[in-house]
C-alpha cells in the first residue's frame, strides 16, 4: 500500500494543470487495472481527466478524486516521506491514500458485481465538469461511499455543509489620483461597501435560520497603479450553510446587493455549488459501518459534522444515501502539515471491504 501511495503522491496532480492531471490519471488507472483486474473508462471533459470502472449494473458508487490543491513543483518543498509511521507529501491525505485504500479493499472482494468506481479530476475546484456524471451515477445507485479523508481521529463524515460561490465585480471609472480624483469612480471604495454588506448578510441569515452560516470574502483585486483611481474591483465569496433554507436565504441577499458609490456598477455571478449533506442521508450506512467495525474488532466508529464539502454533497443531493470520510486517518488537508498515519491504512481498507460486501 505504501509503495502504491508513493507512486500516486510523487505524480503531482494540481487541479489547474491539465497535463499533470492526465499523467496522474494514467498512474491511477494502472493501479486500478492491477488491483481490480479491469481498465477504466477514461473521460476527458474540458481538458480534465476522470476515470470510471463499472462492474455489471451499478448499485454501489465508490467516489474519489485524484486532483490536489498543490501547484506542480510542490514536491521540491514537500517531498514524499515516511518517518515514524507518518506519510507526507502533496495530496497524501486529501486524498491519494483514500484511492490506495479503496483499490486494495476492493481487490479483496470475491466479486465486484454491482460496483461503480469514479475518480474525478476537478473536485478541488468545484467539480464543474464531473458533477453531471456524479449525479447521474448516484441516481442509479442505492449507496455512495466516499473515500475522502476522515475527520479528526478517524471519524466518518455524516454531515457536511453546503457551499455557494460568488464573484462580485465592480465597474468604476479611472482617473489620475493626484490631478483629478473627483473625475473617477472608485471601484475599490465600492468594493469596501460590499464587504461590509456581506458581513451583515451572515449575521441576518444566522438570526433568521439558525447558527452555522458563514459568508467569507476570499480573493480581492482592485486597481492598476498607485496613482490611478481603480476602475475595476473583483471579489470572490465562499459561503457555507448548514441547510437548504440558509443557502437560499444567502443567495437572495447576495443577489439583492446594490452599489453605494454614485456611478458604480455591480455585477454578481455564481450561486449555490453543493447542497448540504444531511445527516439523515448517512444514518443507515453509518450504522452498517459501525457494525462491520465491531465485527473486525476495531475501535468503535465515531461520526462528525464538518464544514468542508465534497462530491458526497452531490450524491446526497441526488437522493442517494451517502457515507463520507471513509478514507485515510491523518490531518492537514490543504496545509503544510498534511499527513497520513500509515498504521491505520490496512484497517480502513478492511472496513471498506466488509462494508461493500455487506451492501452487495
């Protein structure tokens, strides 16, 4: 398993680097071919490579992704290593160890009939090209098992917040900031008003629908020179919500924003990206997994609600019971301390083998 993990981690797969994704897909496909006994169907959409294995009529969907948030070249500063039972490297936790565990788990089944394995290449950027495929497969299946990393301590993820993504673009008018600033329309100043309005939206929605909603400005850009009134300002906004009511409320508020600076124009793009993964979608699958863990003599399984989203949000939103976080135990997704506790990998694989077998 560690040799397979090293092979995946040392083949970098930054989401925005389509050539790297194609190389990564070849490595993932080869591992799957060796361990599952079949070659995948390779799907390329807008330059992004996805892989799909189908055995008979799909009833159980196993879901993962091979893209990472780490830019190509990160191996130079975050090299692959295994020291004192800790594996490190870009994407090792999110989620290449999950792919390794999945392939090894499925290789132990007497039959793969009824299984569909989907490994996508754009999960980290919102799954724009893979979402239709994910939802279509989920509608055909009675269960989805997601090999994303576990929550702290190995807990399975039985609830995830929904995600909405927005882009605010302010159009102003440039002018010399020393000679005639009054002739300009400052897009940066207008963007500042919108930042304050977004803060109020989070407060208002929380008061109306309950706790758990966050509205976070992330990327901000404005201006072209230090002596020029900014004619353009741009802002991206990341929204996390606990339930559909909050997601709809935030959407209404953001799309109702209006400019405050005279003459400025505001364009608003985006909207809901992933629906919330409700705990009810995971309840029966978690109970089944807990039973299988007990039969294996493993420590009692725990469950967790998390703010991060995954493609499991899509499968649950499509009406398919979904259990997430079945991947590796470790920490540091998207962070410099990303790592996997290697001793846990065989037991996580055994648990998946038993769970899939029980569902078949």
